[in-house]
């Protein structure tokens, strides 16, 4: 019995020691091979699947940790440049339909006739310039900007650009942490992007995704060249930055297609260009060729004797416009703008918009299969507030007093508005909180009479402001009405 009693403890002990020995030896060998530079022959033979899984798991966790650290670093670096914008306005109607979402987050249970909302913005310059969406502040009678450090400032609108849905606000603050911008033209589809903003009023929220596409147009604004992302963007994110992993702004978040998880941002290059013009002049002047164009389908390209679909097909030319004077014809295919190749129509739009007004550009035009060169001197887009066919409020003096910008109603603008009346002057812009807004005026209204006299030009309106108040008769799609514009 004594031998039996001695062997039983030894047998049980061996079942415990042997696995520990094998596992311990394996781990030591793995450490020695991976970190001490030892030869693989030092590691005792182990199961192949176990041997491969250990470094694979370690590598995957390491990569995930590095990505997580990158996200956290971006949040720490960029968040001080992001602001929460709080607005008050008179209660408006419903927002955009068709599943598009492009408005600030509206706070519920506000007093009758008062509407409060919040959006996002990014500090554009250290001297207090903040870039955001126009739709965040468009109808606001009061705008407050809250910084990451908790300070809050009353803001004024330095300028708006409804054509691309951008606005610049100014606050009385210095030495602010301005964001840096990336070259959005070099952004790569598939790269990681982060959105920072105040969705549903929850400030400094960060979401992650990828850049899904570039150059998107969805029919929401006059000028579109959107970055598309699957990073979560929600009501209140509007105006906040979409950034890369270096913490540089790639775009300004502007809208989503409701319920789809697809968001859109205005490219940083365009946003920066607009912001600088708004700060300098209060308005944006855009180069214009005076052509309408469409994409080349394979069928169209074949009928036109072209072997590919590169280029923008000119569908119409505005009479007496820059392209008309240069000899551009309907049916021409624009293949180059200066040294840039036009692959799609959006390339033509993007290249022209980047040119200063009055710049001479060289177009590579294919007509009847023959490539030729035409020189075109750009003019200003007629739909802009300071278009060449009309005078702006800033020039006639009404904007500074009453927050109203005016321009002559051209046939092109009338067609865009669907206007068939007799008015000659159109409202090009209304400053939030101004006497013009309090009088009920909106962008697109047509002024017919001032103090019961027919209006022929913006100068007529400016002249009538002599006593500080005017009686206006206004045409709008819903009908005509009278209103008094002036300061109390």
C-alpha cells in the first residue's frame, strides 16, 4: 500500500506541472523570439495554430490601440477650435423636405412665437472669426457662441453665402485656437474622418467614419461639391468640422439624408475661400462663364464622335455672357480649363469657381471632333448680391442701415424665381435680426413700389430712405403685401 500511496500524489502533481511547464516554456520562447531577437530554434515546438494566433492577436490589438489613440489625439487637438452656436429666432415653418436635413437642432417647449436652436462652428481665425452653415443662423435674431473653455460671446454675422450654405460670425475675442485646414482636393476616398459638433445640443461630440465619396451633388443648394461620409452627423452637427487623422479640417458638415446615415460636408478648400471673402467684403464674388452644361453619357459621346466621356457638354450659352463673347457654342465639349483636365462637369464648375472674377482662362474646347483653344474673361455670377447687372445694397447704402441687400431683377434671376410680375428689384439678402427681417422681408422678394412709387432700380430704394422709413409693396410667390421698413 505504501508504493501506491507514494505514486498517487506524484501522478496528480505531474498532470498539473506538465501543462504549466509547456505553456510557460512557450511564452518564454515567444518573448525571446519576438523581443530578444533569439533564433526561432530556441522556441520549443508547439501547436502551429496556437503559435500563429498569439502574434496575430497582439498585432490586431496594437493596431486598434494606435487607431484609438489617434482618434483621442484628434479630439484633444481640434475640440478647442470647435464652438457651439446657440440661436434665437421667430418661429419658422418646417425644414427642408425630401429626407434632406439641413437645419440646427431646435429645442422643444419654447414660448409662443420664440424658437431656440443650436448648431456648431469652427474657429476660422484667431481674431474671433467663426465659420458655420448659413442655415444655422439664417433666421436668428440673437446668436451666442460658446467656446470649449466655457466662455460665451454674443456674435454678429460678418457675411453669408446661401449659394453654398456658409456664414461667418464674429465675436469679440482674441488669441483663439484657430483650426488648420487640409487641402481637401487631396483627400482620399476611404480614409478615416472624424466629425465634431453638438448633435441634439450635446456639445463636443465626436463620431468616426470614412470619407465615402467626393464631388457629390444632391440638389440642395445652388453650388454643390460635397464630401460624403458615413461618420454620424445629426441635427446640431451643422457647421462643425469634418477632420482627418492629422486634425486638419477637410470640410464643414452641412446636412444628412434623413435616416440613411449618409452625411455631407462642404469641402474645406471651398469653405476657406468663401470665409476669406466674407471676412474681407461681406459678400462672395464668383467667376462665371455664362454656360449651362451636362455630363457626357456614352451615348452622347458616341454621337458626338468622342471616344470617352471626359469633358463637360455645353447645353446652352447665355447671350452676351463671357463664353458667348469668346465664341463658345452649344454642343461644344469643354475638356480643359487652363492646365486642368475636365473629366466631369463638376470639374469645370470647381475650376471656374476657384478663379478670381475678371480672370482670363484658357478653355480646351472640342467641336465637331476638332480640339481648339478659346480665351474667356470671366465675369461675376449674376445671382450673387454684387452681380454686374445690378447694384448691391452695400453700394446703395441700405444694407448698413436696414440689413437689406438689393440687386436689379435680371431675366435670368426672374426665371430662377419663377417670377412673371412687373417688379424690377429683388432682395438678394437679409441680415438676421435687422429691421429688414423684422419687416418680414426675405431673400427672393421682389420690390414693386416704394412709398407708392414704382421701383426701377436699387438706387430708387436707397433714395427713398431719406426720412428713415419707407412703405414697400412686395411681390412673393404667396402673393403681394405692404410693409414698413425703417428704424424706430
